[in-house]
């Protein structure tokens, strides 16, 4: 029986090998994998998703993974384009999985700058409004320690910071993808989707996904347009509908009819959405009303609500405690798994030079992919020279932009960044958790403390955070894309070039998108739609690094200790506790966001989870393929409406109606 099973498995592996051999013969040269139509499609997708991610970044900071959605949209654009050409009598170039991969990579590299560029965190934390919100009377918040956003310095800053990270880990691509066989779950999922599209069965499923995407895209866009008519004044419109009553509305408990958050909730796991809801109930339902009653006792009643010495200080610093507790735990955990895995790989090589027969035979299915991956590699001297050149440019340019960050701090940053990038990329390959922001937070605290209050430690810490975070994140993203390239038989050389093209486009598109929001809307207003909560959080982290615990209001330190410990304990239970208990423990990082932002978006995202639950109950097989398409349609439709609404706001065109609710 065992021999028969083994023979069947061998036959299947042989079929897979033959299929790969056939596909190898169809692979276009690396120069032809990058096409003009592909670059145009990438720019279009990158712009759309930059707007969407910028909105999410400036409202809640919760951003779902959109790589699969980008691959689907790339397939939609090129297939639509080729059909139009055929109907017009032209014969278009065949659309290959390699071109699909290149478009997805270029688009992701473009819109990743909108999220990872710090527009909602460390860069926005430099502006005057955030400086004032942090408290001009706060000792560590040095007078004049702000820099207003401007395209003249933001675009060059992003260029010098982003391109260094592209080349940091290129020499290690073979080790991490082929030798260590790291999974990179997001990159693998994207590759499976792209490979599935380019089969007969996958083509049929793709048509259904395209139809679902189109329907919900139109529905979402029209709904956003309809809502706009009722938002003539502050607090007007469906986004302030008192779903659970006026008292609940005051405590931010309402459904704001946002298709973006419902779509994001459909993509995010149920555990994330329920953790958001738990954090919202704990903070806005219990803690803030109770602490608010201590006005005049714990903090002066004369202070404005935006002061860090009033209720707002508790919101900010308890959020920071949860984020740091969760981040520190996961940082140590990933570091432990990384070291253990590397040690295991080295020990395995010493104990056994040659694999056993079954493993050797099974590995034959990877040979075509390995051959394609190695055949058109990137020369070592190109990666090393490029990293050195971009580092030198960065060392010269950044101190000119921010004199408080001396050149030797930048040198130290770029000396240690490659090792941090490796740790993060390896950990991401094992767990799919990108810990770049935690590496950035460590740099923020260290640099803030080293530079000191009098020498501009807050600004130095925020910029140092950006340097480390950008390099570590971009290196990890490139490894994800190289994993996708390995599985779709795409050339690493064309992948690196497409990543560079997308990064260059993103360094221009992302600041322009940011200024579209910055000029059209009241970004950073704690009572408005675009609160940008992480800007205030990051600035206060820098102040904490400079000033220490004296920055905290009364009894806040004790609460921070408690929530820091809760974050560590919750993660321990999730990793080591019984399975039934693990599922009930919330995620501290997700809990922290509504502490500062409010409860409304958590309710929206839970509605997204409810939609997913219903679709799975109706037809689980169909739901698995259609949920990403429906969610992407909802997000893209609502996100695209931002463009005309911003233009209308800049032109001074106001909606005709205000829909608002008062108590009788």
C-alpha cells in the first residue's frame, strides 16, 4: 500500500515537473517581461491604491494587505486592454504570468511609499499642528522643533531613503529563497493567485472575480457620491449617523457607512476586527468616561482636551504602552525564531551533506524554478556599489535637510541597517509579520535620548525612525516579491528593475497624494475625520525618549505599566495557552488603535467580518474566491471618490445639504 502511494506521488511530481518544463520554454527574456503597457497599468494601480492607503493612513492607521488585490487589478487591466485591441483588429502581445507579476510588484512598490513613507506617522509628527497638540508647555517638546510638510524636501527625502533599502539584501536572495526555503506567506499567496489566473480554469474564475469587483466598485463609488450631498457642515452626513443613539454617538459608537472600512474588515482576519471592537469598548465605553470624571483631581479642569496633561494624555500614552508591549514581545519572539532557524539550518548541513532519496526526488519540482531564479541573477558588484552610492548620497543630503541629525548618526544607521533588514526579512519569511515599525521605534528612542532635548532630540528621533523603518521595510517587501518571482518563474533582474520603477513613481505620487489630503481636508484635527493618530503617538514617543516619564500625566505611568504587562501576557497566552483560550485573547496592537481614534471604524470592520461570515455560510468555496474581489471593489470605489471630492473641496464647491441629528 505504501509503495503504491509513493508511486502515485512520484507520478504527480513528474506531471508537475513536465508542466514546469513546458512553462520554462514559454518564459520571455527578462527585458520583455517589463512592458510599456505593464508600466502604465502599474502607475494607474499605484495611484489608485496610494489614495486609498493614504486615506486609511490618515484616518486610523489600519491598512490591510492589498497585494492579492493588486494582482487581480493588474489581470483585469491587461485582459481588458488585450480584448479591446482584438476587437479593433490588432493582435496584442500575449499576457504572461511573468508580466502579471511585474505589474503587481511595480504597483505594490509604488503604493507602499504612501503607507511606509511616514505620512501618517513620523513625517507628519514633524508638523506644527502635531507639535502644538503634543503640548507647547511640555518640557521635552522643544520650542521650534517642527518642520512643515513641503514637496521641496519630502520628495528628495523619500528618494534617498527608499532606494538604499532596495539593494541591502539583494546578495542574500538565493540563500533566503532557495537555500532556506522561507515561506513568505503573502508572496506565496500572490504567486498562487497569479499562477491560477493563467490557466483555463483560473481564467474562468478570474472572469467571475472581475464581474464581482466591477459591481461592488460601482456600488461603492455611487454610494460615496450620494453621501457627499449631505455633508455641507461639520458633523453632517451619514458618517455621523447615530446608529446606537446620541449618547453612543458622543462616545464614537456608531456605524459611519464607510465602504472602505467594511472592505478592509472583509480582508483582515476576524481576530483583528474583534480585537479592535474590544479595545473600543474598553477605552471609549469604560475607561475614558471614568477618567473623565477625575477632571480636577487627576488633571486640571482648565486644560483643553487636546493637552497631553489632560484626558488626551491618557489616550496617547496608554496606546503607546500597548503598542510597545506588543512590539517588544514580537520583536524578541521573531528574533528567537530567526536565530533558532538559522542554527537549525547550519546544524542540518553539518549532519547531512546529501538529502535522502525521497527529498531529492521531491526537490526536482523546484529545479526549474531555481534555474530560472538563478539564471538571470543580479551581479554582486551592482548591489554593493548601488548600496554604497545611495548611502553616501543619503549621508550628505539628510544632515542638510535636518541639521540636528548629524552625519555620523546617519553613518551608524546605514552600518547596522543591513543586519536589521536581514533579521526582519528572515522573520517575515517565517511568520509573515513585518516588524519594521518596531525596529524604527527602537531607533526613535535611542536617537532621541542620544541627541538630547537641547540639541533637537525629538526631530532627530523621528527622522532616524524613518531611516531604519524605510530600509528594513523595503528590504522585506523585496524578498516577498522575489518569492513571488521564484514561484511564477519571473526573472529577479526584471523584478528588481520593476521594484525600482515603482519606488521612483511612489516617491513622487505619495507626496502629491498626501498634499491632496493636506490641502483639501483638516488633517491632524483630533475631532475631524483625518485624525492621523500615529503622528501624535510617534511625536510623544520621541518626547518620552528625550524627557523620560516626567512627560506623563498623574497616575498615567501606573496605567501604562499595567497595559504594557497586559500586552506581553496576552501574547504569551496566544502563543502558549490552550487552543480554546488563544482564540478569546485579543491582539494588543489592534486594541491600541481605537483607544485614540474612536470606536466607529471598529464597528465598520466588524460589519466586514459579519459579511464574510454570512458569505461563508452560504457557499464557502465560492466565498473564498469572491471575498477578495468584493472587498477590493468596495475599497477602490470609495477610495477613488476621494479624487473628485478633493478637487471639489479645493475648488470651494460645498455640498447642498446638511443632515444632522439633535436630541428632542
